[in-house]
């Protein structure tokens, strides 16, 4: 039969109605409610920008964002209480999204951290009033060229970029899907949904706008590279397994399923595709995590972005990316453990040591915290490498503890100011403990938690991760981790010594008095740091209950 006749027969049989109807998708809306609430609020936020008068937008956006995130968190708690984290864990949305313990735990962590971050976004008392208007950390009009007449006119008119709230909500919705994605295409779509708003948010600083825009361009270019690696890896894995579903790929890796699709019989089971595709997927995720050698963007972006955005990114992106990395290694590629473990060993060691050593040389507080976050990525990778049940739960606990310390620390950075805005150079922080003992003491608590000093959440998290790694046969990795922690403790304690044991300079920065919003963000950070350090058992148990992936 000629090609034309074959095509014609396809058309005619379709018209006769003999072909099966396309099945309608079956979506479990109640189990996807946390994501749907946040996306719905983000869309409403865009409409607020379009239709609400400029004077009222800020209050409407802050109210909408906080209510939506709280409602989404309540939905996560409701799902967990119904047993979707344990007994009822399953794959929802036609196999696209997993509703299980790790997904719900990470979504709850992201939502709580995001509520605290939104408080820092909404802060309007730190900068002096300009032309009688209170201003926040974001550019008056993002579209105007830095230093141009239009920018000055926007500042004079008291404009503020309230679009940051819907942008943040879109980013959060992508972060909620990312660790729960159960097929590779959903993973990629979620990655783009949370990355694109972050690229924009990084460019919106009110002060130092050129530096902020440079940071955003660097982040965008390197992020595009990482997305390309991820997508190419997805294509190769599809060629290998004939499916993008996690469970199917895992079955093909194990050898329990031979052929899925006759059209792909030529490439299926080709180990070269599996190894290269898996490596590219890992590269895309390690970029988001900020692991060496994919960390180059981190210090520049952390330094250039508006500080509230830096805190939000540093906390929430890490949680989402590590969740996705865990699911990939524990659900899709457990059959390749012998292949990926040595590579991850190397990445973890270089990340821990590299982050800790380079941080010693930093003179800017935001860059120092950026390199410290790279070192922390290495510590968390030690838990990922453990490949046992404790490995998952210890990583979940560490992420929850780390995210609040990070947002709190960056919230403190926003308070220390001089004539040019935030005073981020370390020399400016000398003698801060005598000028403003309370702020310096709070920052010292966060630094001690980063260093992993006992009675802080950092110590409990590191102990749990290193214990899991040691039990998983990664003893040498733990030794490297402890040495790196000792190196890292040096530069954290150096900042504390600088604040409390140096003479304050006459022209030093002042500490701005924030509104209750930033006070709440910092207060929550201190409370979580101390509670998870002094009485962590309940939360460790919660993480271990949530530590089972569904397949």
C-alpha cells in the first residue's frame, strides 16, 4: 500500500469512529491543592497589578501572598494527617507527581520558609523615606535604565515594584512541584517555572542596580546552560528506557522490563545512553544545588541580588533541588548505585573543602555566606550518598534546619546600613556588638548554627547527616566533612570576634530598626535554630517517618 493510501486509510478509519477515543486525564485536585493554591494566588497577583490602584497594591499583594502560602501549608498538613505521607502515598496526576512523605515534608519546609521570606520582601522601614514615601529593597521601576530620568521620576513619584510578590509565588509553585515530580518532563517544566522568576527577582535591587542586573544576567546564562544539560539528559534517558516515567526507567535499569516501545528497540538498553543521560541530569541538578564545580554563579548572584531575594533563593531553591536530587538517585537510578556513588563522593569532597577554604578569603558578608552555602551543599551531599533510610531523613531534617537559619542570617544583613544602602563589607561590621549588641548576638547565633556548634540546629543536622553517611559506608567522607567543618568554623568565629572584640569605627554603619515583619523573620530563625538544637527529637522522628519514596 502506498504512503498516500496508508495516510488516507488513517483519516478514514478515524472518521468512522473505530479508533479508541483519547482518554480524559484523571487529576486528583485535592492532593495537588498546595501547588494549585499557590499558582492560583500568583495569577490573582498578576491581576492585582493590572486592576488595583497603585497605592493599594502593596497591601493587597502582601496579604494575598501570606494567606495563600499559609493555606497551602495547611493543605500540606491536611494531606500528611490523612496519611498521604505514609500509608496512602501514591502517584497522582496520571503519573506526573508523587504524593509521598518526602514530597510533603519538602513542600511544607518550602512553604514555611517562603512565608518568612515574604516578610523580608515586604519590609519598608530600613531605607530612609524618599520624597515622603516608604521604600523597600526593590527598584522603583524595573523597566527604567539605572540612573535615567525615568528612574528618578519613578523614585520621586514613590513607585515600588510590587510585582515581586506574584513572581515569588510563581517561583514557589515551581519549587513545590520540583521535588515531587515523578516524570522527567514534569521535572523540567517545574525547573523552568521556578528558575525564570528568580532570574527576574535577582535584577530588581533598588541600590547597586547595575551589579544586580549583572548578577541576573550571569544567573540566567549559567541557568540556561544547566537547563540544556538537564534536557539533553532527559532525551538520552528517554532513548534508553522508552519512557520518561521514573518507575519505568528504574525497571529498565534493573532489567525487569525489556522493551517498552518497538520504535525504540534499537536504542533501548544501551548503557552509554543511560550513563551519559544520567550524568547530564545530575549536572543540571548539581548546578541548582550549588555544588562544585557547578557553583560559579553562587557568590556573584548572592552578592548582586536584593538581599531578601538572596535569602529566599538560598533557602528554598536548595530544599527543592535536593528533594529532586534525592528522588532521582533513590527512585530512578538505585540500580546504578555503583556508577554514581564514586562520582558523588568526589563532588561532595570537593564541594565541602572548596566552599570552606575559599570562604576564608572573602571580605563581603554576602559572598562569605554564599561560599558557606556551597560548603553546606557538600555536607548535605554526604547524606545523599548514604543510600539508606537514615540518609533520606537526615537530609530532610538538615534542609529544614538550614533554610530558616539562612533566611534569618540574610534578614540580619539587611539591617546593617550606611549611606550607600546595606553595608556588606566585613570591615564595616567591626565593633557591631558594641553599637548594637542584640543584632550582633542574633547574627552570632546564626553563625554558630552554620558552624555546627552544639545546642544549635546546625549541629543536630550535621550529626544526623554524618551518622547516616558513616552507617552507609562513607566513613572517609565523614572525616573530610569534619575537617571542612573545622575550617568553616574559623571564618564564622572570625566574624563574631570582629563584631564583639573590635573597636567600632567613627564613620561605621548604623543598624536600622525594622518593622515587625523583619523582626518576625529573624525571630522565627532564632527560635527554629534553638528548638532544633536543644530538642530536635520530634522533628527527627517526623523526618524519618517522611523518609520513604513511593514508586
